C-alpha cells in the first residue's frame, strides 16, 4: 500500500468510526428479508448429516433464514438470539462428549477482559467479541448453546469457576439427552442486556503519531 493510500485508509477508518458512533448504526445490521425456502433446501441438500439436521431443526423452529449461501445459513433476531448461524463445515469438539460444532448462537453481552481466560478454560466454543460486545456459543444443537451461555453468565457473575461450570455443563447435558430435567439447557436464565455492550477501547496513537511525524521530518532532512 503506497503512503497516500495508507493515510487515506486511516482517515476513512476514523471518519467511519465517528459516523457510526454518532449518527449511524454501529455493528452488524440484520437482513430484513428471508431467503427463499426452496433455495435453502437446495443449499443444504448435500451438507453433512449433523449440519443438515441442525439446519432443518432451526428452520422448523424459526422459519427460513435471512441469508443463505453455500457454506452457511444466517438468522437475525430469532427468538432470544441476536444472530444464529448454521454452518455447513463441522468443527470437531470432544467436550463433554464427541460431537461436531455446527450451530452458533449470539447475544449482546459484555465480558470483563480479565475473565476471557476463565471462559476459555470452561469451553473453547464459547467465543467473546470484546469490541462488538457479543458472546456466542457454538455446538451441535441450540440447547447446548443455551446451556453454555448460562454457564458463561455464572462464571462472569462469580457464581461458578470454570471447573465447576464444566461439571454442571456435563451433568446438564447428560440429563437433557436422556430427557430428564435440565433447566440450564432449556432457556437463558438471565436477563439479556438492554444497553450498549460494545467496548471500543481507548485511543492510544495520538502522541505516537506526533513522534513519528517528527521522526519522518528528521529522516527527510538527513536524506533517508
């Protein structure tokens, strides 16, 4: 990237930030329309068995997705979720039993950075987006993601450690699969945040940009 384009790109980024935080809508915007169900059925026809099953279950529960491409189906604002994605491509996962991660459910939620590692120790398929203010869980079925996010909340609020959350998650998964009471897998047990959960961090570059500008002038004066 040439020097002028570098400055232009940085300036465009700053203006875009200002616009989205003052007069625009920040973050991913939902698609208001729905994908034709016939098209969706054609897309998932040759998907792997678990991905296809998850796609059909999600369609049965929420209707056709808002977006459909060859690798994924996407729903916005379906049920309690900010976004739901069912993937064609499976991710192997062995906790608490061998399965494939194919469905990801997203919520707005702010996690303190110092707890990121604790959540990773609990479950590598619980994913925190600090800047966007989102948390998602990815597993083989929606109930498992509900359970994972309930455990996430228990960890963030200090009620459970990662180790204890793994024990509860394992116990509740076994109960759910065997059709026994498993309240943590049946619905979110906490109130979803109503306000802005984004963490846009802090501006740190101003003094450094001044320093670099001075150094660049020195470079030119010295013939570098």
